[in-house]
């Protein structure tokens, strides 16, 4: 593999990197691309960065701070810890049947029908798991035509559950009803529910913040929400030292990158100092906005403040170098990491390979994949999937197939994203029979297809004029009991 040698002269037209005071100088970023400027709408520089942000968020996941930064599943686990003589499967089977019965009653709501009495007659013992599942069912069916009805049903069920003797609402229940109100565009009702939650002493969490900030259309209202949470005595922002990092992380989670800049300035004016987490979040946000000079400045500030890049800082820089097609600079950075005692992991190589593959340099991707193996770092499913997806995008189905087969040889089972890439590649090569067979294969191996797999396959079959095959896949999907409520969207899907 000689791509490094081929790129050497061009890469060394200016210094690649400079290491001083234990931190990475902005020079390493300056050298990587002339195509990225300070434009606020530079989408070419930011696509594919979601997984980097996710990795930073996951590093600080703890039970006290909305473990998934989304819908909390803790209620399910707690309720199945002591299920007595019932097996866990039996427990879920029974409760899901109760969920269906409750949901059917709710859907009968209308003039002359007493929902409360009908629910009482079911004699269902309400639990957090049951409540959550009913709300999720309502959330799934919300659309522009029935949004008012769904909001009404959710609130009626919420009130009825709250009156049950052996049940009291959790923060998660409030959050789910809030989500339904947002989907139904019942914003006044949502704010009333927030006030009720606060008045009853429930803690505001990251999830509360995310729901509220996402429903605010105006910047002024968004800033009001931010300030309210910063000053709130009930905001649960552990394990962070102060609420600012918690807020910054939440804003990054919901892609409010401009607000990240504003909150950072507010944080400084309040006398709080940034730490490594703060800088990582800021670097992500500024890169998302295409403001590379700001990234340079933040790296410089980070070093002068005495903070060295950590595991995630290097991951971000590798992504930037990969997307900017600077493999030689990335190689230097990997070597520097080893020198300072941070050994590159599968994650770092995957991030770099992902960036390079998006640029279309599959030779460089293969080089770093081989270097990874030489360094005795075992590629995981994510790494294989990224490389396979790159080959598919480059029209190299055979290379992708070789890697796909190698995964099994190395004991790595493909996930739904791996299969989706392969099915898409087979469709691109007009190997529709093989694509349909791979759908069956993934199900046989216990990997459930998601909405994207079905919709992409159906779209490609229809586009190729294979309507009968497309209808068979649609029928199969509905027969599985999955995405039936989205069947019309699958049929009208456009790539």
C-alpha cells in the first residue's frame, strides 16, 4: 500500500502538526483541508459527525443523568427483577396483552362512551411498564389527522392511571405524555404538564430539557428555557460539577449548536471555567457549524488552560482529518497518541476510516484497517460496517462481500446496519434475488430488519419495475407485525 508515499509531498506542503505543552496545536487542523471555511452552512464538512457526538455523550452516561438521554427503560428492568413464579417471558406476554386491552378501550373513546368506567372494568393492575407501553402505542399513531384525539387519549389515560391505588406516576410517564403533546402540537398542554410535574416535586432531568428545547421554535424562547434550567434548583445535572456542562451536553444531543456557543459565553460570564468535557462539546459544535477557525482557537485555549486532549478529543480530530482527506496527518496523530500514552482503539480507527470512506478514499481506508490489525487491535462490528458501507458507496460490491464473509470468520456477527449496506449494494448491482435472500438470512440469524431495511429494499424493487416482489416484502413486513402503521410511508419511500 503506497498511498501515504503518494500523498507525502502534498501533505507536507505545510507543517502537519506541532506538539507542545502536551496538547495538539491547531496547526494539525489547519493543514487538513482548504474546502472547509467559516461558513455557517458548510454541510460538506459536517455530515457523518453524529456518531462522534454520540460517543462523547455516552462517555458520561450515568443513571442520575437520563441514562439514554432519551426514553428511560429502567422501569422495565425493575419490574422484572421479582416476577415470582412467572418467567420473564411469561411476564412480558401477560403485560403486553393487558397493554393491548387498555389501548383498545382508549381507541373507542367518543360521545356516549365512558372511557374511565371501561378501563376500570378491565381490572388491570397498572405498572410503570404497562403505562409506558400504552403511551408508546399512542405516540406511534400520532399524525396530522388524529393528533388532537391522540393528545386527548393520552391525557385521559394519564389521569386515570394517577387515580389507581397501587401506582404513582414516574418522571418517565410525564416525559412520554409531554412527547405526545409535542407530536400533537398541543404546546400549552405540554407546558401545563411541566408546571404540574415541578409543583409535585419531580426532578427536571436532561430528558425534560431535551423535550422542551426541541419544541421551542423561537431562539428567544429557547434561551429562556436554558436560563430556567441553569438557575433551577430541581434540575438533576449530576455527575457534572455545574449545570452548564449538563446543559451543553443536552444541546449537543439535540443539535442546537448555535445555542452551545451562547451558553458557553454565559458560562464564562458567570465565572465558571471550562474543562475537557466542555472543550470536546464546543469543538463538536463549532465543527458542526463549519467554523474551523473556532476549532483552532478552542484547541489553543484548551492547551493554554492546561488540559490535554483525551480519548474523545483525539477521536474528534481523527474524524476531521479523515473527512478532510489527510491520511498522513492522521498517521502522525495516531503515532503521537501512542507517545503520550493514549493507545488508539478500534473506535479511533473506525472514526478515521469512516471519515476517509466518506471522502471516497478506500485505499486509505484499507491501509488503516490493515494497520489496525497489525497493531493487534481487533476490528469490531462497527469498524467492519463502516468499511463495508464505504465499499458499497464506491461501487465495489465484491470487496464489501469479502469483508462481510470475513466478519463471520473473525467471530463478528453483522448488525442491522451491516445488512442494510449489503442489501443496498446488492440492489445497486441489480442482484435483487440475492438482496431478498439476505433479508431472510438476517432474520434467520436473529437480526430484525428495521424500517430503513424494508423501505430501501421495497423502493429499489419498485424502481426496477419488480412490483410483485416489492409487494411480497411489504406483505412480509406487515405479517411480522412490524411497521404496519408506517406501511403507506414504506410504499411511498424515496431514497
